């Protein structure tokens, strides 16, 4: 932004409001954090069977609706948007459309119009991506929840068994209070963890009981045990047996080495270490990092070997197709928002610098201006400003953790995509014969 200002002589940031800009950043970031938790539940907690279509349902929302489904899909989107505003209070509190209009007003001349368009386009990219990501989040959240499909929002497609919210079966469903991910507003729940000293780690470790999840039809593939990944456990059933044994052994060694490394790194943060102790821990840290690199290399080699020795059976093909739907949901979801993530990375730097260099009197003036323009109701100012102060303190750490965690999830499933797609291609070949 500063580079464009210097080149054109036009104050791009003149009409921007530092409080509103940070709020736009935070709603996107909060939703991304929510998506990482949703993905974790899908990968680690959701049982997978050959009979239940929930993995297909995850991606159905990303497909263009059929002709007769278009109107029903619009109604479904309206309902998802309402659920989104219940989960993230930004949508009930702020009117970004009014803000964008104000950013564009009072400009004249080609350069000035172009300059304001750059800022508005960047902000709109973040907000529109947040809305799209948010609706996708709400869709997937309620697909995997204990609520029968259609009970939260009437589903638009008759290709899947679903209900109307007003039917007896939906009315009889009682909210389970011990399922916070599904019973509390996501933003309220998220803030309990992001303000905690452990930050995102606590959010990752939030437990989801089996009773909170969809009742999956059919026999589960693989067993769920502790934090072991249901997705990974099932994908290993596709591997030739001798490779599966090796992979599971390497996985166990890798998990142990990573756990030891975390303990060493925590110990190195202590202030009471002597120089000899610090050197000893650093040596152990280097050794464990080398061990982890070697184990990951062994892991990748075994995955490549599994891909080159695929054993096709009808049941393995069906299993692979279910897993591919899950991998596709996580992989495609991050791909769809990656442009906004890049824009957000740059935008947060601009916005933190701007709000840090704004004195309290100017900040108050900025907030009062938004109230006067109808962008935020006066009744919500005190609560939002209190939250904003807390979020700003933890923003850099939380931002790096959340984006890093989301990227790691995408990488985790991406490495299996070729293997799973090989099964899907084989099914097509068998059908064409």
C-alpha cells in the first residue's frame, strides 16, 4: 500500500478505518481456525464406511446444483448464512458493504479511482472469501454432526436422504450440551482457546465425543482409537500388507520422536538452565530433528512404494473413493481460499502497523465514525473493542499457527491424492472394458 502511495502520490489509506480493517482480518482468520478444527474432526474422529455417503456430501455443496435444484440451493445458502452469523458475530455486528462504499467515495481522477479500487478489491476479496468459506464450514459442520441431514437447513438435493427442519424427527432432536463444537457459537468457543497460554494447541485438543457426531451407517472401516487418525488408519488398509507393517512402525517412531522434540524445545524455553544443560538440550534437539527428517524420508519412500504396487480389488476401490472425497474436501477447500490467504498475509502487516501507530483518541474517533455511518451499532462498540484489544496481542502468533496448521492439513492429504486417484482411474478402466 505504501509503495503505491509513494508511486502515485495518492493516500490509499486515507479513508481506511484501522478498526474495521483489523475486524475484516480477524473474521477470516477465525473462520480458518474453525475450518482447521473441522478438518481435524473429519480426519481423526469421523468413522468411515462403504455405506454412508457423508464424504460425498462434504463435496456436494461445492458442485454446481442441477437445474431443478438451483432455487432450493439459494434457500439453503440463505439458511447457511444465518448459521454463519450465529457462529461469527462479525456478520451481525458490521456492515462491510457500507464501509466499501465509503472507501470508494470522494475520489476523482483515473489514478485516484484506480487506487481506491485496489484497496476495496483487496478488502472485498477477504470478506467474500470469508463468506464462502463460512458457508462451506457450516455445510460440513452440520453434515458430520449428530443432527440428521436437513434438520438445521433444508438440503437442496433429493439425491441424499434428508429431512425438513419442521418434521417430527428434527423437532425431537435435543441439543447435546456436552458437544461444544456443535452447541456453542464457534467464535465464543474459539476465543476461550486463542486467549489461553497454549493458544491454538488447546483448540486442537478440544475433544469431540462420538455422541456428537453423525450416526454413520454400515460397518466402520478401521477402528478409532484415541488421537489416531481414522483417515490414515483406513488408507493403510489399501496398502500391501508388508508395506503397511513398515509404515505403521515408522509412524510410531516418528510420533515418539516428535513428542520428545516438543519436550526438549519446551525445556529450552526455561530460564533456569545452566550453559552445559542448554548445550546438552540443543545437541539432543539437533539429533531429534535429524531423526525426524530421516523418518519422514522413510515414510515418503514407503508411500511411493505403495503407489507403485497398488493392489486393486472391488472393495479397495470403493474404500479409496470414500477416502478420496475426504482428501478432496480438505485439499480443495484450502485451494479455494489460498488467494485470500496470500492477500491476508500482506494485509495483516499493513493493518497491524496502521493500528499500532494510531493513538487512542484517533481510534475512538474511527469507531465513532463507523457508528455515525451505520457500519456498527453503538450497542456493540464496547464488547467488540474489548475483544479487539485481546486479539491484537495474540494476533501474530495465532496467525502463524493457524495458517501453518491449515497448510499442514492440506499437505497431509495431498500426499495421498495420487494413490487414491489411481484407484478411481482403475474403476473407470474396468467400466470401459
